[in-house]
C-alpha cells in the first residue's frame, strides 16, 4: 500500500510504502508539549520506505527542542507538521502524522493511548526510534 500525505498547503508531501498492506495502522499521540499543542499523532512502519518531497524548501523550517534529537518539519506557509526525523548513527529515521494522510480509510487508524517519554535517557530514546521508526527515508526537492 502506498500511503500519501501532505501538509495543508501541499508544500511538504510524502509517500510511505507499507507492504504488505496494513489491516490496521497504529497511531500514537505524544505527551510532549510540542505534540500536544500541534495535535501530533504519529505512525511508523519500520520496514517501510518514506519519500518526503519539499515543493519550496525555503518555506520549510525545522524545529528541535528538549534533547534536540528529533527535527519537526514545519511548513512555514500553513503551519502543519507532517514529518518528524531523527538522525541516528548516520541514518535518517522518521515518523509521519496520521493527520496528514490523504485518502486512507480512517477505520484503519488504530489510536493508542498517548505515550509519555519523560525520564527516558537519550540512549534509550534513540534505540527506541531505531527499532520503531521508518528507517528508509529520502528527502527530495520538487523541480519545477
């Protein structure tokens, strides 16, 4: 299954190859203040492949806070945050916002209770991301 998503204005878009097609898509909110304020509900498929396309890279900002181990890719035009990345041991990992999905049956999305990562060490956090986040991530700029 190829899952497509984008920010509100389409400046940041993505495709996530999820094979075999999921019978459910796990989704989790995070209790950090950034995710709470932005309504972030994330999913990942470690065996998947994510391609992120930036229509206008100058209109994308990256926000990092706390441990500074994750970058929230924010569209400067519409304010949406469809993708979060983390560089670990030279590899880029990512999660995507289920709120950014286009054309995915909402019945597939299985929302879990919000996850709290308070008190997690940086090493534990990065190991969790390596296990659970999408490990094949590519960014490209759209050519006009």
